[in-house]
C-alpha cells in the first residue's frame, strides 16, 4: 500500500507528532507499506512532487514544532478554476495522485484543507483527513490538534503582558489569533484571568468596553487586561460582509479592529492603552503534552482507517473517544463559540465583559 502524507494551511504545533504516529503505526501494522511525503501541502501535489519517508525520518520529531513536510496555503476557491494550461489545480492533483501510484492520501489541515480533501474524494482519490488548527473551528470534532498548545502559549504570554501592564497602570489589548472563531481567545482569556474577552461570535460595542474600563478605574483597578480575537467585529459593522469590513479597515490602514478599539478606549477612558500581538508565537514551537498524546491517538487511528480501507473521512474527537466523520458531512461547516454556552455564561457570571452589554 502506498500512502501519501501532506500538511496544508497555517502550521501549528503537533503536525510532526501526527506524521510520526501515522508512519510508525503504518510501518508496524500495514503489509508492504510505502510512505511518501508531499511537500508544501497541496502545492506539492499540484506540482507533482513527492519523496520517500523512511522510518528514520520519523525519529526525534514527536516534540518538534512546524512540519517536516512544510506547508502552504492553497485557496479553495482556486481549486476548480482552469489555469493557463486549461486544467484546474484539482485536475492536476488527481492526475498526480494517480501518477504517484497512491492508494491513500492523508491530509493534515484545517477547515479549508478539509474542503479541498472532500473535492479530491469526489474525484475518486482515497483521502483521510486529520483535524489541525489553533483556531479549533473544525466541525464535528470536540478539539483539533495544536489548539491546546496555542492556549498554553497564549496564556503564558498574557500572564507576562499583565505584569508590565499592572506596573504601568495601563489598559492592555492582547490580540490573539482566530478569524472566524473565538475559541482560542475565550479559553485563553478565562485561563489568564482577562477582565474582558472579545470574540467574533459576539459583536461588541467599544462604548460598552470603555464604560467597563471607566467603572474599573473608579473603583481603583488601574489596569485592565483585554483578550481580543483578531476576527472580532464591532456591533455596528456586524451587518456588513467580511469583504466590506476588510475594505473599510484597509482604508484606515488596519487589518483588525484592535488598533481602532485602542484609540477609542484611550480617548474615552483617559487610561494609557497599548496593544500587544503575540502572533505566530501561538503557532510555533513544541507541542504540549496534551497535544502530543492527542496527535499520537489521531495519527494511529487514521493509519488504522487506512489499513481497513475506510476513506473519504476525517478523524475526530468525541468525548474521550477517537472517531471519524465523512468528509462530505463536515466540509464547509465551522464549529463556532455559542454565545449562550456554559463557558461564556460562566465567564459573564464572573464579571468578565464581552462588550455586548449583556
Ligand atoms: O491557522 C489559522 C490562523 O492561525 C488564523 O487564526 C490566522 O488568521 C491565520 O492562521 C494567519 O496565518 P498566515 O498569516 O500564516 O496566513
């Protein structure tokens, strides 16, 4: 059996741990197995590049950040469009899958990767997805690998930023990754004891946040720590499409709402206000123990599915069980934070401000 592996989309901690688990399990349990690495995600498959992955290539990578296969972003929208040579990227990938003689392809990636994986399946390729992303927004799985590590890193960053914010009596906006989903900001915010948490699923009013900061100042609390997801939206712009919001922000020379909020808070509260963006720190470095274990379980399960000839699926976590979903059922769907969830309610009951005045 010839197995291909690729890692696609934004990287995160744990990709190598999954590659290792798939490989070790396949070498141990599937007869005459051959492992092939495809570089740069779908980019490598489009170009038809691959190289053998040997057992020794899998050694010492359990705790290594990034991906030994490298990755790239390949927009889903472009997959079915004809290119200059008259064929689409999807057609090229299918042709290369066959030319490489693959019996199965593992796609380690996020929501976009899964959408493309579903397309490949419809074209007759045997695909098994493994859910990766620090955004934790893949539909049908309780958790994605890379998320827990990102929460740990973001929480540690937040703790460090707090000490300097407290020393200077500042309002500090810590912008965390998460464009569509606020999981990382919500869980980090709670774990790090943020005073306010702003996430895309709960559009906020800067005036409500400013009133909250003023209240704190009045009661002698001179530092306010705010966790802001990069995809957070103002209540006043929630009715606009993403493209329109991006246009308005680009006009202001901004990519997220955070600089605008900082300006408003500074003006309305008089408190010195700063922005800190931990950025790619959240995606880099060694996976935490939770992710190492999760990646090992997901990878081993995925290899088992290949051995059983079960394709067109993605591995998932449900409760404490590893299971799978049909790619066709989950592709194109997102798992977002429910504003009425128990976690959000608990945070609100502790007095954490979400800027929605609720
Ligand atoms: O992997 C998802 C993500 O971390 C988003 O939260 C973020 O917006 C995006 O990646 C940024 O990635 P890049 O700059 O690598 O495209």
